[in-house]
């Protein structure tokens, strides 16, 4: 049976060092949930707390209504897959998958059936009797996955399972993992530092920094309306530009430098204002959110470099402020962007994100892109 996981104010310390201060999070039953963040932010620590391999210094973790802080790891009914497959070299594929079932004293005929079924699910039935050393990295990782899910765990934990695979295989395996998880429907907590991988596999993602969750949302939420500048820069590529807002929340006017002013769509959070002075803000403008202006108005800039990549052309543009920005345009059959060209840029005001000066508050949160 799959479970929901509830973290309430949990704290993790290694000696006196707080690694996770009071984290709360709810993972839904059957969900593919990813912990994403830079190396050292506490992803593995959190996963090991779910598994019971780490002590918990404060708060509680519950599977459905049951607090599991003091439940032994072996009693938590968890399947785990790690970066270094950790499959037994002296056992065949079937032997590896049988291991957890033998421990649980599953009767022989049922065991055979369950091994057959799971090898089908992960698509390695033809290698049933092979030894691990005669399998590729991807196949070994499928064995590790089969071994983790054949026991019908309540929760499946995966810690950077694709890190040891080459780029092509990583993409193939992440698709396989996503499909297999959908088929078996087990609540899954997946750890990665690779934002593209996280977006490809997850129902929802928690972006972490220094043990603190910065944003929980669907891949689309997190890409399109990142909660703060850290999330905006960690997920995908973006340009951070200083600007000013004035006017009312219903019709805010955006200014960049002296040469650019444009009306924004209404700001749903309101414009925090202590005076009538324009409010300094930071914009996150993704490369694809710049538009080459054709009417001679817009932010002036000069093309520093451009690269034709088929469908798209990537360019670096130096603005009048001296800041260099990165933009992506769909390639046309007409004129190309050439180094040294003077251009005028507009920005897609529905898609960009506007933050307060600290970069901590997204003023456009909740606005439809
Ligand atoms: N056993 C340990 N003892 C002391 N510090 C640890 C231990 N394990 C991890 N840490 C520290 O906790 C922080 C989070 O580590 P970790 O959870 O492994 O990060 P991630 O998996 O996100 O890369 C890091 O600063 C790391 O150095
Ligand atoms: Mg880790």
C-alpha cells in the first residue's frame, strides 16, 4: 500500500551543526516527488531520515497518520535505489530480485510469479539468469529498481540513481523510471541536483537551499513562476535585470534604465508601497522571453555574439547599462542576428517574473503566464 508522507517541523543536526531547520512538507500518496537542489543542501540527509538511517532531532515524520520517528528502518517497508546500484555481484538478475522476497518468507510459487512480473515491468526478462557483470549500467540500474519495488514497498526512495550513467542513457532511464513509477503507483521520493531531470520525471518538486525548502510546485509552476530569485536562476536559464515599478497594481508601469518603459499586466499580489517613489525591483527574464522589436522602440542593445542552432538562434546582447543578456529567438529564413548589430528588445510582460529588491518575494506570483 502506498502512503502519504508528512514532515512536521523536522530538524536534523550533525553534532551542533543544524543541516535542516524545521522543515514541513506533505508528499501525496502515489506521487512522484523530487527533492532538487545544489550539492550539500540536505537532500540525502532528508531521504535518509525517511528511511530511518538518520536520527531526527526535532519534529515528526508520518506515513499517513502513523508517526515513524521511532520505527526501525527494516519495519518501514521502504524500497531504495542508489547511485551505485548496490546489486549483489554474486547473484543473477533473478537472484538479486528474489533477495527481498526471501527475507520476507514469500512462498516459492508466488515468488516466481512476482519476479516474472517485475522483470517484465522493468523490461529485463531476457536477462533473468545473467550475472551483473554481464549487464550494462542501465540494465544494472533496472535490476536495482526491480529489487526495490518487488517487495511492494509503501515508499520508494531514489538518491541520484542516474548519476553514474552517460548522458544518453540518463535520458532513456529517466523516461523508464517515470513510466515504471506510473505503472506501479508507489509514492516515490527522488533526489537529484539535475533540474532538467527533475522536471522530466516529477509530479511535484521541492527546490532546496541550505536545508530550507524554497518552492514546492509542479515543474511548470517552478519554471514559470519561481518563488524567489534563487529558484529562478537554479531552474533553467534566466537574466536578472534591475528595474523600477510605478503606478497602481492594476496598471503598473515598468521602467528599465532611461530608455524603456512598458505597461505590465496587473500585479496580483499588489505593489508594496511605502511612498509614491518608484519601487526598485528585479526582473527575471528568460532568454526566450525577449522579443526582437520591429518598430524601433524597446530596450537598446548591441549583439555581442550569435549562434545559429537550427530551430533557434542564441545571442548575447550588451545593453546600454553594460549588462550582457542572453536571448533565444526562433530562427527565421530572413535576416540573421550578426555581431555588432544594434537591436531593440521588448520583453514578454506576461511571462517575466518581477521580484522585490531582495529577490525573495515574487510580485507576479499567481499571475497567469
Ligand atoms: N554524517 C555526516 N556528518 C556530518 N555532516 C554531514 C553528514 N552527512 C552530511 N553532512 C553535511 O550535511 C549537509 C547536507 O548533506 P547532504 O544531505 O549529503 O547533501 P546533498 O545530498 O543535498 O548533497 C552537508 O553540509 C554535509 O556536509
Ligand atoms: Mg546527496
